C-alpha cells in the first residue's frame, strides 16, 4: 500500500498543500486496507505517526521509545537533530504546526476506524486452553483457525517479559510448525497429544486454541490479534 515516511513532516518540500496531498493519499490507502479487514502493519504505522505528531506538538521533540523497532537508534538521532533545527526556525515551525493542526484529527479518525476493526475481530475470537494447563505458560503451542476453513495453523509460541523503571511488557514470538486439516477424529486434544509424541523436548506444553468465528486475513489481522489476545490471556493466568 501507499506508505508514509517516518519523517514525512520534514522530508522533501515543506509546503502545506504538498504535505496535505501526501497525507490524504496515505490515509485513503490505510482505509482501503481496513475495508479489506487488513489491520497490520497499517494500524501500527498510524499509531506511530499519531504519537509522533503529538510529541512534536506538545514537546517540540521526538521520543525514541515511541517508534517501532525497525527505526534504529542512529536513524532516530539524525531525525531528532533535524527537528531541533526546525524548532529554532520560527517561520518553518509555523508551517509544521499548520500541518500538524490539519493532520492530527485525520489520524485520529483513521485510528478510530482501526480500533473498531481490531475490537470487531477480537470480539469474534475465542481463546481456550487445550487439555490440562501447566504452571508455566510462557512457551507452548497455539492452534489458530477460523470458520469456515477446516485448517488449523499450529504455532510454537514464546512469550518474553521485559521491564523498565515504570512498567512490565510482554512480547510474543511465534513460529509456524504445520498446517493440519482437522476432522471429527482429530480434536484439539488429539492434536496436542500428537505434538507431544513427535516433539519430545516439550513433554508438558501449555497449549491454547484461538478460534475466530469469521474469516479475516490470517497474516494481516487474525494472527497479530490472536498473538496479542494470547499474551493478555496468559497474563491473566499468571496474575
């Protein structure tokens, strides 16, 4: 889809009409993705751009932690230097603030659409344990499927916990192991037993099934939301 550079506010021609054109083209493409029930990566990008605007508007600076991991520290430092120069130029800053004033509510509307789509998919996604759940939940198997497809995506998942001074965060990594076609004879419990038999390194794995009652794109919506929902579910088990 049509993407928006991280430093779109300062990159290229600093002109309100030009920036407006870039922004509207990007938002139109983003809403096109939502209309096809494709939430990621566009939703994450919208959040990043919106937070960037808020930081520039409120503090006249950028915060590295607000950017996705694909932005390196070196790239960020160069970008922040550009903004420091801009803040010192009153005329340039006036143009930047005009663009921010126009762009902020438009990003807000697009984010609201993305959130509605996220909530819609999440409401139609049910996560449940398969068999007896062990005390350790941060590693195991995730069975992912949606109606009316009879296939089950089998993932190995690993949840990592990292903290800063203020908060504790959980991240999740998944690896697709196989795709199986389930039937009456192959229940989730039977599939788990089969995995235990085949993969001796995990004799008592935590296993969860995430089943969606509506068809949405796997890579762009269902899997990312299932991963976040699983992290939330496991966090509640550990509380």
